[in-house]
C-alpha cells in the first residue's frame, strides 16, 4: 500500500526529498547524525503525532528546517505519505490516497487528504480503518524497542487493541458515547424546561377553568338578558302607546271643556256681579291650574332626580368614605329640635310658611358651616354628586310641599268662588252650574294630562336605563344577548316578576365582571403552552428512545470489542510464544489480563466509585509473562537490555503477524542483537515482509542483506540530509 514519502523542510531535509517504496522491504542506512531517524519521525508527523517529545522536539518550530550558512531557514515543513488504494483498504473512493501535514512557525498545523483540507479527526478515522492507529505500534523509533515492555498495562492494552484493528470500534464507541452524553444533556434540558413550564401550565389550566365557569355564567346571562329585554321592550312599547292615546284623549276633552267654558263665561251675557264673580272664579281656576302644572313639573323633576340619584348611588357602592363628617347625637338632636320648633311656629299663611322655611334653611346652613360642607374634598366625586342631588331633591320636595299648600289654598279659594257663584241669583244659576261643571271638567282633564306627561317622562327614564343595560350586557355577554325576537304580546305575569328578573340579571352581570372578560389571549397562551408541553414530551420520548438505542449500541460495541479482543489476544499469544521461542531458543511468553484489585467497600469514598468498578474491570490492562530457558525471571525489569529487545521484537512481530499493518517502521531495533540473533531477526523480517511493507533503519549488515532497496542518508557541510538509493536486484544484474 505504501508508495512514497515526500519530505519538504522537515528537520534536516531542507529540500524536497522523495522516498519510493516499491519493494516489500526497504532499508535506510547512514552514519550517526545523518538524519535517518528523521525519516521515521516524518512518518509520525504526517500521521498526526501530537507529542513533540516523540519527535525529539519541544515546539512545533523545532520540526522546521532552521537554516545553515548556505541554506536559509524554511517557514513551513510538510510531509506527505502516498498510499496505493486500489484495493480500497481506505474507505475513500480514490486509487491513490495522499495524506499531508504542514506545520508553520506560529505552531499551527494543516491537514489534507488528496489536497483537500480536513481535520485531524478525519485522518485518524481514515487511518483506523486501515489498521494504522494513533498509538504508533507500527512505528518503533530509535531507543524505543522496549517501549511496549516499559509501558503501563493500560497503555499496553491500547497498543494491542490498536494493533488488532479495534480502533474502529473504539471510534464508534466514543462517537456513540458523545452522542449519548449530548442526548442525556438534551433530556436534562427538556426536563428542566418541562419543570419550568409545569407551574405556569397549571396556572393557565386553573384560569381556563375559571373562564369555562365564566362561559357558563355568560350563557346564563344571555338567556336572562334575551328574556328580560324582550319583555321590557314589549312592556315599554305598550305603555308608551297607552299613555300617548290616553293623553291625547284627555287633551281633546280638555279642549272641549275649555271651549265650552269660554263660551258660557262670555261677559256680555252676564251682569256686572256675575262678571265679577266669574272673573274671581276664573282667577281661582287659573291659579289652581298653574299650581297644578307647577306641581306636575316638580313631580317630573323629582322623578328625574331620583333616577339620577339611584344611578349615582349604584356607581358609588364601592366608595368607602363616610358621607359627612362625624356629628354627635346631641348635635343632631339639637338640629332636629330647632327644625321642629321653626316648623311649629309657621302659620297658615304663605308668608309665615316662607319665613319658617327660611329660618330652617339658615339653621341647616349654620349647621353645615360648622361641621363641613358636603362638597368637602374628603368626599368622592360620586358622594358629592349624590349629596348635591339629594339637596336638589330636598329643595324640590320643599318647593313641592309649598306648591301643594298653595294649590290647596287656591282650591279653597276656588271652592269659595264657586260657593259665591252658587249664591248668585237664581236667574244665573243654570249658567253658573254649567260654568262650574265645565271648570271642574277642565281642571280634571288638566290633571290627567299632567299625570300622563309625568308617566311619559318616567317611561323615557326607563327606556334610557334599558338602553344602558343593553350596552353593559353587550360588552360582557356579546351580541348574542341582544339577538332576541320581539314579543307580540306580554306574558301573563305580575310586574314584580320582571323586576325580580332584572335583579337576577344585575347579579349575574356583577359575577361575570368579577370573573373577567372572554380571555381569548389567555386561552391562546394556554393552547401554546399546552402544545409546547406536548412537543417537549414527544421530544423527551424520542430522546429516551435514542438514548436507549445508543446504550444498546455501546453495549453491542463493547461485546464486539471484547470478543475481537479475546480472539486477537489468543492469536497474539500463539504467535508471541513462537517468536519468543525462536529468538531465545526455547522458553515461552504470553500476554495476560491484569488482575484487578478488589476494593474494600469501606475504602470507597462515594457511590460513584462503585459505579466505576465495572468499567475498570472491563478495561483491564495487559501484563507480560516470560519464561526464559535456563533462567528464572519473575518480572520484566530483571531482563537484560538484549533480552528486553528480543522480547519486544518478538511481541511487535507477533502483533504484526496477527493483524498486519500496511507498513512497519523499525528504527535500529536490532542494535542490541548479536550475530546469531541478527540472523533470526532477518528471518523474521523476511517472514513479516510477506504481509506488510517494512522500512528498516539499521546499521546491521545482516539486516541490510534481507532488504530489496537500500537508501543511504548522508549529510554535507550545509547540514542538509541527502539520499542515495540502491536496488539490490538491479545491482545484482549489474554485477553479473
């Protein structure tokens, strides 16, 4: 799979250098310090190595050619590895795959696949599919031959999983774990949102229930209003029609009586005394008529004020002020006694009555000047208006009383005038009798007309009140309350039934006003919040299903990973034992799972540690057990340097034999081998080269002889590494 390596500006390779890997085995040789190991580090760099220590540097800038006296320094270093992907080992639809990494002096890196910018994560996932993992088990740098022996059991397990090609499962498991964590975060957020919505939703549900009760009240109100308004409309229409007709009849009778009286009372047909007495009677009649009309007007005004006062008092029901200042009982008793005394002193004449009323008025004014006027600012506007209307009504009542007294006196005078007329001579008795009859008829009809006018005014007030009630019901009950059919005939019921119906209607209006309006905005908000809650519940259900699926996927991946790991571990152990026996001429070695320490429950600090125990048990580390021939060794630390190198080589070759990587880079791993072990090492290289491309950096001649291409690395005075290459097959042909 490996075709070539292109290096530009990386460490000692200042100029572009290309290494072709056409053979199964390639050797890189050269003197110490010439830059051989930089080739292995170039592979590490291009494959995404992040540890500067692994590439013998401290900063990213250390990887860029630093310059010499003849070659200026570079601003960037790049390494590209080109693979043959004709068998689609890489999950990408290209016959040739180029992975390139460039680093700049500011420390930033750029990654690309076939010239397209990608993330390091993308490169790691692509390489993992071809058994090229991030642990670097396929690249053994100089001095790291025993790295796998010195690694911790956990790191050793990671290297073994990487070599077995299980990194793909790890990537899938990590991705599933990240998705599961994100899903659980989303579940927690949705649960939090639902907890926040719950009180508001309960509040809205309670409000909607109140609105439903208000709807029931509104329905009752509509029914009551339709019945009440229909009957009231019919009643007022009928009453108005009756009053108008009777008033018209009374006016006609009054006109007849007046005309007849005027004809009979003609002064030309009576003597002087008759004229005199007739004039007196007519004067008395006029006075009675005027006083009757005035009293009727006062009655209408009093009725109007009482209607207005009732409305003001109804609006002022919520007022909490006292209508007047606090007055003691003794003061009120004194005011009452004074008013009674003044009234008793009043005589029968109108002058004495007016004098008494003036005295009472002054007494009351003095009383209010002492205890405060009802127009005091401490009273509300409705109270002041009510008091003013009360005063006006009292004044009109007093005037009504005065006019009634004057009317009574006028009627007395009229009676006396009539008696005088009766006492006239018998010759004019018939005429006078007719005059009296027509005068009485006229007075009666005038009273009837005044009564019907007062009734007309009262019906007008009732009509205004009815229209006001309709507007109020329309505002809180809707147009349905006014959608009723007119009645052609009133029901057979007492008027008190309609008055009771009005009281029930007023109580229902008050209850509905207290319940609030139609609440359309509240209903809309309740609908939106309910839909939001339902949406969150659906989302939560979907997320719960997704989380369950991810947990099942993680469990399946763990099961699959454990299965492949167990099978791979058995195969590696079989191959490891063979290579170990080959290298040491006997003995044996195997990889074993680390025995976990069983913690005491008393030593656990929290329940979280107990939850982590199963995970720790699943991720047991790898221990190496060796059995050298003719030697008892209890730990790897008791092995000599050569023995550690041989053991490490045997393990590396065993892992590569079970699941061969596309290429294997060995940087002077044979440095500690003697001549016999070098031959065994060469035999293993030839055997391993059948499955993987080998790039061997060596000083060992035996190893060099087992390779197909030999690259020589030299360094001139300018500090730049250069390549010389020899293909042994071509060299043999030339030698022949």
